[in-house]
């Protein structure tokens, strides 16, 4: 039943939740239904298992349990009734003012007379039954409350638990003030083992009681049925009633840790015996009965024999533990309930045992019918120390904490209330004062500049001044401003005034501003702008505006165009518009004539363009995708986007998925939504024909826009310039990276976004369905797909394979990879420059990889074509540069250095040189096997003579090559002339053969002579013949040449020429003219001279001016 009940309660809770749910939706109903079903199933299984596992109980046992439960309820009821009775006691101001005691006894019904004698009246418990003695009874008195608790077999743990819970609930801090432990005297006169067992049980019960209430409860040992002690009660027969009503016993001094003191016990018990002995005379004098007199004499002895057994019980119960703690024992007292009971003559039994008798027949004694020692026991002994028990520390501390907390909270609450009142008053006062100041400024502003509905910009500051007051009262109020607090605000009047001004000033100003712009564009017949303005104009007259952003944007832009759109003015206008639109304000009058004119302008073409712009601006299609990640991480090192171009952020509408998602059919919800946005212009429900036309035009606009976007994307990509070999090497490395190839990524990305997959349409099962599928709208969609694919077919074919052939892009990349490997052979060679020259110097047997790229360049798309040009050109230039460097190095090492060190600064290569060049050095340099000719044969012979210009060394590409400076070729010619002149006779020896003869000689001169050791040439006036002369270079015999022109008496002119090159010095210093075949020299002074003709062999005349000095080699070739 518990499972079913829980499931039912859960169902009720869920139904209530659904009933009060504001957003009632289908999925919530489904969830509730499932919860109900699951709850029912769960409850059924719980009930079934509980029935299965619960075994049938014994009927008698069930009846006993029901009886115990019923009695526990009655006990609670009587406890509450007892409390009600006690509340009538006006003397009691607190529940703790009434001492409460427990009376523990094995047979409390035998103690009723004692309890009654102490001044208590039993609470009637007839509800339990007339013949039933209940084990827990309540005894009422004006001064205290006693609860008798039976410790016999009639007691039940549930009764005790119920009683203790009631006490703790009633008095949580001090449930009891003490406990009276009643022990029958005949039990103390019994066997010691029985005394010990009962003492141990009592100790356990008392310990549990202390733990239950959190107290150390004082325990008073009450010895009842004192008549069981033979002769004891008869002792007091002769005493007055007042004496018999006093308590008979001893109260132990208070011990903080409880327990019982043996010395005190001995002293106290002996003191009681001493009292009996001391009062024996007065007791005997007041009694004439012989039996009573005998009892009086024997009473002290009989009482003394109880001492040992009483100590055994008390010590067993109240003895301290190892820590020195024990139950709080306060004292022991004797009472007699006034009934006759079997007495025990301990004295006679002791004497008989001492005399050796095995059995003793006790004698009967006179019964005492009076209640002894009970009347003053509570009032004079126990109740005066009712506060000794203390309190439950935990409960007491909790109470103190709660009281302190409550006091503080009350104080804080009072302070908070006063502070809130003060803060509220200050806030209201400050706000009203500020509102008054703003209102005065507003009035002054209106007076200085009244409203003019024809000028929106001038009205904004004044309206915003009023809005400041309105905003002042609509700002979120502080937490301490409460609605029920008294207020003298003018907030309602301000709100009414502000809304009234917006309606009377702002809305007409907005209408005038919008109408003026609309009139201008109507006259200009600007259809798109007219359509947008007319739609905004109609929205202005719509109370419930779904889209107000367009109106805000228009008025803000209008003020900016007028030149009055400062930041503060625009912010003020935006705030005013927000308030006007939030309150559903509209202008009261519209210009219908202007609307009709605007519609005529719009109807010339339609509203498709504006609808298309509206669709494009939707978040779903305007979201941009950054495709740079698809281009790879290295694309920026190969190509880049033009400055300011952000087309790589592709709107979703220009992607294949966007194309698929964009439904521009007649029934498209997108078109319907766009039409609803321009409902003021387009109308609520266009006709089917008009919808078809709009759909077709939108498709055409979208198709063209899609194609133009991606064409613009490809046109705004520029290949990065490659300036040197380092950049070329990096470029080739990037282009041969198979994992992240920027070119492959580029063409794949463009192909991906410009390829619209056309899914085949399954054939219809019947003709009607086929006709339905082949609607014009479907055909338009397919045609748009086809045109987009065709527009970018070059990209698609470039990354596509035909008949398992390699993709064009892969072919190009393979060619680039081959070019990189080809160039790496140069870069990785030990002497790259020599290898470059050797490669170019020998005829190319087959096309090289660089030329192979150039061959396919013309068939490449724009980007790869640009890259091909850069790669081939730079590769060719790199190899030519390496070859050129090699030529320069060899030129300097084998030609230039040799010439400059051995010839350049010597005669005849330097006219003013004082030192002659070694003929051997000249031979080593200029001979056919010399350094210059060796360089010429080894390096310069590989150069080809072009149809125009200088010779060149062919490059890697057609119509390309390495040209060296023209000075080299000029010097080659000069060197050939020198070699022809100096090595004419023998290719291995330097020599010059020439002839001389005199042409004329001055009359005064008589003789001219050239001589060394002997005359070489002599002339005197008269005919002369050619004289053959040989200059033999290293083997030249004449180291010095002397010339002398003299007359008959003296020498007219005389000179000397020394060195190997003396003939060249002689001729060059006296040269008059020269040509290829010879020269004319003049020797002598101005007055007297001789002219000599010099004729050389061969076609080259080494004696011409600058013949040797013209040979000047460049530093670099």
C-alpha cells in the first residue's frame, strides 16, 4: 500500500505541475504521461513484493501490539491533560517552576498510601479500564508532579519511550528534578544475590535515563514497607503525630561527580541507630503495652541488622567507576505505608543461628496502621533542592544561542526598518529635487526653441530633456524603495506628459522626415530606394512593429546625411524611438497621395531586389565561414588576397549547403517571410502568378550573385612575387609538399564551393506524379545549378581526372617537383657554379625540367600560369647566374690576375712605365697556348653568335642566354692582333720583322746612324734601299739602341733607348704617322731632322699608337 500511495502522490504532484505550467507543450504532456505510467508500475511492484515478503503474524501478537499502541496514545493524551491541569496553577510562571519527579518501584500500587500521604492526588485514568492497573501513573500536587513508573513485568519499553519523549518535548532543558527509587524493606532482608541483580538492573536503567535526558538526575533511595523490619514501626507507636510525620533518613552532602561515600554511610546509619537509642526512654515512657515495650527495646538492634544489605544495594548502584564518576546519590529514607505485612525478625534469627538452631518460628507483632515518615519527605527534604539537577547543557546552550540570535535579529530588524525609511525618504527627496531642476530646464528650453514638426533634428534635444525626467522615474529603484511606503512622487504625471509629447511632436516629425525623403526619390524614380522608404513609411504607421531596426537605421542615417548626426544626437534619437515603439505610437495622419505616387514608381520593376537583400541579410545565410583554414597553413607564402578584400569570409548563402537550403520556390517560407517584412508594399497575399514571377527573378538574382561572388574571389588572389633564389627554393618546397599543398588546396576549395551536386530525381510511379515533379520551379533550380557548374568548369576540370588520367593539377605539380629536383642538383653540388656552366656549355640533348614547365604554361589557369612563369624565369636566371659567377671566377684567376701582375703595369702595355714587360710573360699570356687563348678556347668558344648583338651562352629556356660584357670580346680581338703581330714568324717565339729606309734628311745633316755595339742602320744623302731589321724578343741582341744625327762637324741630335722593347720605344717616341702596313718616324730637332719609313710584315702593325696599351681587361665579365 505504501508503494501505491507514493505512486499516487507522485501522479497528483505531476498533474498539478502541468496545470500550473505557463508553457503547456506536447512534450511536457508526454513526459507527464510516462511518469504516471512508471509510477503506477513501481507502486504495483513495491506492493507485490511487500505482500510476498510479509508473513502473517500471530493474531494474539497483533492484538498485543495494538493494545500497546493504543495505550501509548492514551498516555500522551493523559500527559497533555495533566499539563492542562497544572496550567491552572497561577503560582507557576514557567513550565520549569513545577518540579517533576519519577517514582521507580517494582510494585507502585503498594506505594499509593505513601505517595498520597506526601500530598499527591492521583490523576484518574479510567479510560484504561476499571480492572487494569496501568504501569505509569501521574500524581498531582500544588508544589510538584510525581510520575510513578513500575519496574515490574507489567511495564513495556514503548510506554517508557512515550513518557520520556513527552517529558523531553515539554521540558527539553530540564525534563526531571529527581528520581525516588522505592525499595521494599523485605527485598533488602532477602538473599544478597537477588539484591545484587536488582541493583545492577536499576543502575542500568538510571544510566540510560541520564543519557536520555542529558542530565545527572539526583536519586533518592526510599525504603518502603518498613513494617517488614520486625519491631521497627512499633518503636514509634508512642510518639506524637508530628514526630511520626518527619522524614526518617539521611541526606548525603552534594558530590559533583556523584557516587556514594562509605564513611558517610556508616556515620549516617549509625546516627539513625543512635537516634533510636537516644529516644528509647521517651518511647518506653509513652507506651504501656508490654509487647510494644519489647519491640521498642529490640528496634535499634533490628534496624542495625539492615545496614549491611542496604549498603550492598546502594554501593552496587551508586558506586563510582574507574574515572571516579557515578550516579548522583542524595540520600536514603524509610517510610511505612500503614498496611500490615509479613515482618522478618532478623535479631531472633541471628541469635537462633548463633545458638545452633536450624529453624526458627517467628512470632507475630502488633501491626502499625499509621503512615510513617512520608508527609514531610517531599516538602521539607526533596523539593528544596529541586534545582540541584541542573540543566541539559546542549539544550541550554542552544536556547541561549537562539535567544541571542532572536534578540540580535529583532534589533537588526528595527535598525533595518528605520534605515529603510530614512534611505527611502532621502532617495525620494533627491529624485524629486532633481526632477524639479530638469523640469525647469525643459520649460526654459521649450520657451527658447518651441517644437517644430517640420524639423526633426531641432525637436530631439527638447524631447530628450523630457525623457531625462521620464527616465529618472523609470530607472531601477534601490532595494529599499518599497511599493507600500508612502510617496509624494509625480511619476504618473511625468509618464503621461512624456508619452503625450512623443505622440504630438516626435511621431509627426518622423512622418514629415520620411515623407520628404520619399518625395525626393519618387521624383528621381529611384525604385530600390523608393521601395525601401515606402516600406519604412508603412511600418511607421503600424502599431505593433515586428521589425523596428530598419526604421531606427533609416532615421539615424537621415540625420547623418543632413550633417546634424552627432553622436549625442543619434543616441538621443535612438532612445526616443525605443520609447515610442515600445508604447506602440504611430502618426495620426498619413500622406496617401505620396504613397500612390511611390507605388507607381515601384510597380515599374517589382520588389525582387529588396526581397533578395532581405533574404541575404538573414542570420542563417549571412553567417560567414572562414575558408582560409581550407587553403592550408602555407597559402599566404605562395599567394595572398588583395588589400582590403575579405571574400575569404564566405557567407553561408554562397556555399553548396546554402544553395541547397535556400528555397526560392513559390511556396518557400523564406519568400513569405520576406514579403511579410515588406507587407506594407507587397501586400498581404500576392497572387500565384506574381509569386511565380518573384520566385523566378529571385533565382536569377541568386544565381548571378553566386557566380559573381566566386569569380570576384578568384580575381582577388595575387601570387606573391618571387625575388631571389631563396624565395624560389621556399616556393618549390611549398609546392612539392604533398600534405599541405597551397595550390592543390586552392583549386580544391574553389571547386568544392562552386560545384553544386545535382541529385537525380527518382522516376515517378504515375504520370500525375511525374508532371508534378517536372514543375518549372524544379527546372529553374536545375538550370541554376548547371550554370554555376559551367561557369567554373575550368576549376573543376583542373582537379578532376578523365579516364583514369592524372589530374592536370597533379601533372603541373609533378613538373614542379621535377624542376625542384633538377635545381637541387645544382644547389647540392660541390661546385654549383662550375656545374651550371658545364650544363649550359654543352649542347642540351633533351628538354630540361625547367623548359618542360614552360611548355605547359600556356595551358595552365591564371594562378599556376603566373607561378610557372616565376619558377621558370627564376630557375633559368639562377642557373645563368651560377654560370656567370663561374666565368667571373675563372676570368679573375686565370686571365685578369696574370695580366695585372705581370703585364698591365709594364711597358709596352703602360707607356709611362719605367720597367719593361718580360717577353716571356708576354709569350705566356698572348701565345696560342697562352693564358688568354686558353681561357678563350675553354670558356668563350661555347658562346653562340646570335643574329643580333653579342655572343651568348644558351640558357635553360628557349631565347634565353648569358651575355658577357662587350669589352671581353673587344679584348679578344686586340689579343688576336697582338698575337698576329708578335707571333707572325713563329707561334712559339716572339719576334717582329720589319724594314726601314730614310725618306728625307735635312740638308745640313750629313749622316744618320742607328747603332748598338755596331751600326744597324746608316744613311747619308742619296738614294737608299730598305734595310731589314728583326726584333727577336727574348733573343734580342741589342739591349741598347743609339741614334745620332750629325753634320760634318758636330752631332745635331742623339738619343738612347734601352731594354728588350727598345725598337718599340724608338719608333713610338718618334712616330709621325702609322697604318696597318707601316709607320713614319721623324728624328732630330725642329731645324735638323730625318724622316724614316718603317714597313712591317703581315696585316697588323705593332708600331701603331696604343697598340699594346689598348689591351685593358675588365674586372668582371
